[in-house]
């Protein structure tokens, strides 16, 4: 584009992180301890890097760091004793207070934990605060090719061997693009650098310019050379006029407003030439060489994305239903929908990635002690609800200040529902939106509040009792009468606002044909090996003790499925905490328009939503203008695969929920979509 834009993507790194501190790095999984490592961060905020005496240098890429936390002392007594005996850290506070845990990974499931223990609590605190300021820099994921080359060069400069030199072998591994090592060695020799397989290079000799020369010889930009030959008509330069014509005819986006983004002229072309042409005699004549053109095309001025839109650029004062909301399905799962593993860590990772709607499938824990989260009766492991709420509190507003919606799939008894509500109140504190805003009462015709009005607020999405019933039941509860079942004989489904009656049994045939349920559940409890053995035995399948289900087991269990809907017997305290995200059974588009209740929302499986798009596209779009809808994967996606979200975004569906644990094309599209607008979710 012709309007210059300064892409300010860097976040200032504190002086302490630049200078560095000594830490002991340890890993309990493999029992390793590396003492007296000098940890530092480079000025660009690309890497955390360190090296100890007698060891090779190592790095962690900050773009892959998701969380920086206060750590915990190792359970391994030997590592703990070694940490305490080190003269660097002995006697300056307990290990918990001096330890930092750095979480990193290329997806949301395979997370590495780097534990480092410093000299004192103040050192650990300084690094936690300093690193948190420079992580989640989504702009740094969109740097230009030239800056990416500098980043690769810096990595080689940090990963020095024990002699503080760059091994030639490391350079050859960097360019593993099908080129033979022999060619790399030849180019290094041409550049006047050590070129033997076992040689090493002094970092002062391996300048960025020489690295770029090496790169362009190994990976020549033949596409740019061909373009240059075409524009220059066989000469070794492009004139200013030729450059202006090409910029306007080829490079400029014709959709841009001509007043805000005027066409290129001689002055704007000369500005580019002055910046990217290194040969003075070319610049003086207004000429551009092939090298200059290459530098220009590999700069921020030719980014494949709109760099200015990586900041928050939308009007955030519209009703909440006017925004797409980054949403997760079965947030707790790390793998398949059957026999998968649940983890509290998934809530942390998903929220830190900018997700704003997470799902909590709540069930009574064993012996009715503590509520748990699990993919009910699908042989998935369970996690403690209370621990999840702690994780939500710690990570909800690290990446974004905009509201978070907790989508409850509530299967709990009333005593356990009381715990759900109390834990949310006690742990989330002021984050939890317990009542509607005075400016936006829960009345027909009143629009939803804006994201700006709901900043740093957490909303609960759960079925709600009718207001008169909720008030009566809450009064009875506060009098201590609910434990005796004073109102348990009420018709619970009729008391739930928006519900037309109890959730009907969905037979197996209907489920398999329509695939309309997000949470198909087994008819019997099968969370342990004993019940799995019983079920499979009845089906004539031999039981095998293992974590993952075979295809035969999975198909057999699928045939036993029926849907068990979330409870309609709602505890009044939990009910009273629901406001702007109140789920109801979908009444139809005409009925929803007639009611005009903006805080009501409905959920649709991908198949049902697609059917609505085919049959009632205009009505669906109008519905989404007024109130929110949530789309979730069909129950048959047992491998946690995802559907393409774009078709539902196009209709204005706000919460298009995906399985974040699966990095497939739909998930990549989701990450790219929400990277815009400041990755605010």
C-alpha cells in the first residue's frame, strides 16, 4: 500500500533480562540438573537463552512460550538437595519462592515445562514479571522475512558450543531444505569462513550480512529475479517510472480508498528506493537493483496480512452479539472424545491463546464429595472443578481484557451445583458478573452490553430458573430448607426459563442419523476398567488393559450411546448468577423474533446449524444480529476433528466452538481469524 505504516511490533525488554541472572535449571522427568546457567533475553524479545560452563548453549523461543508461573520445589529429594546445597542459592528463601516455570510448545497439548531456580525470591519475581510483559506478542508472529532471517541468525549465535563458537554442523542443520551439506561447506569457504564439517566459527566473524549471503546462495529467490528481469527489460536496474507503474498496477490493492491510500507517485517510489537500495550510485539516479527489490519485497511494507489490523481496531462498543467470539469445545480434553485425557492445563493454554468462551462439563464427583469435569461416561479421565476455576482466574485476562464466558454443561446434583456457584464466587471474586448492569437490564428489547462494558468480567452460561421460581427457591435455600428437598418435587423442566419440557430421550438410530448431540453419553457408568470390561464382555469383545480404545471398542461403545441432557433441576444460587448468556431450547426463528429477548441464546450442532443455513439463511442472520448462537462439533467427531468455521462466521454465528487440541486446518483458520483485532478474542 502507498500509505506508510510503522509496524511497531517490539516490546521493550527490561534491563535485568538483557543483562541476565544465574539460575539452576532442572527437569524431574529425566532427573537432570544444570547448575549456574546464565539466563538472558535478547533485545528483540525473540529468545530466552542460556549457557553453563562446559555445556552447549540452549534457547527457548518466546513465540512458543504460553505461560510464566511461580514454580514448585521438585519432589525428587536428590534434585531438591542439590538445589539447596548450591552455594549460589543456599539459604536465600525456600525453593518454591525462588523457582520460575516456563511453559512452551507448538500446540496446546504438548507443553514443555522448564523449571529454573534463582538466587532469591526477588530474582524469580523479576523474571516472572519481565517475561510476562514480552510473551503473547502476536505481532512478532508477523514479522517480515528479513527480520525472520535475523532471528535465525541470532539463534545460531546463542547456541554456542563449549568453546563459545558456532559449530559448522549447526549451520548445515539450519538449512535442511534438501540441499547437500557439501554445497553449504563450499559457500562458507567462498565467504572466507571455516567450512569443515567439524569446524567451528567465531561469532564475531559470522555477521548477519554473511548469514544473508549464505541464505540467498542456498535459497535463491528465483521468483524475484524473474520479476526483476521482466521489469528491467534486461538491464541491471529498474527506473523510477518503471517502478511506479509496477507498484500501482500490480502491488497496490485496488480495493483501497484512494484518498486514504493514494496511488504511488515519483516521491513515494524514491522513498522506497532510498530505503532499500544500498548502492549510492543507483540511489542518486533513482534506480533500483535486483538486491534492492529483494530487500523491499522481504520488508514489512509487503506483509501478507494487514499489519495495522493486528492491533485492536474494531469499534468495541457495539452489543456483544455483534462480534465473533473465539470459542472452545470440550476445553478440558487433550485428545479423543472417547478414553481421552482431561487436563486443567488445557484451560490455561486455551485462555492464554485468546479464547473467550470455554466449556466445562460438570458432574458429581465420586462419593458426592467434589464436582468434577469430564466427558461424562465416555471413559475420559476427570479433573477437579475447583482447580479449573483457579486456572481460569489466573489466565482469563492475561492475553485479553474482554469478557470470558463459562459454558456449563451441568449434570450435577443440587448440592454439587451449590459448590459450582460458591467456588466461582469465592475464587473468581470481582471477575464474576453476578448481576446484570444497570444500563442493560434483562428485559425484552434491551440489547446486550458491549465488550468494553464487560471488560475483565466472567459470565456463566447455564440454564436458569424462571425469575419467580428462582426467587422462591432462593428464599427457601437461604432458610436452610433445600437440604430436606423442600422444592425438589417441583416440575423442574417447567421451571426453567425458555425450556418447553424435559429433554426427551434420543434413541440410538436418531442420534447416528442426525448426529445432533455434542455430548452423547454411555447408558452405564464406564469410567473404569471394571465397567469397561463388563460392557465389552456383553458385546462379545475381549477386554484389553490399555489407555486408548481400539476402533472395534470405539464402534461397539458408540452403538450403545444415548444422550443424557444437562439437568433442568437447577440450584437457585447457580441460577441467580446467569445473566447475559442464558441458554434456552431453540424456539424457532419467528418465535425468537417475537420474544425479542437478546440475552437468550441457543446452541446448534454443526449439522443442525448447516440445515438452518440452507433452509432459513436470512432468518439465521437476523437472529444473530439480535442474540448469540453457539455452534459445536457433531457427536460423531470422536477423533476431535473440526469442521470449517468460516461458513458459520459468514452467517454471524458468534461462538463457533472448535476442539483446540487438534491443530487441523479449521483450527489454524480459527487462530488466524482471531489474531486480528489485537488477538483480543
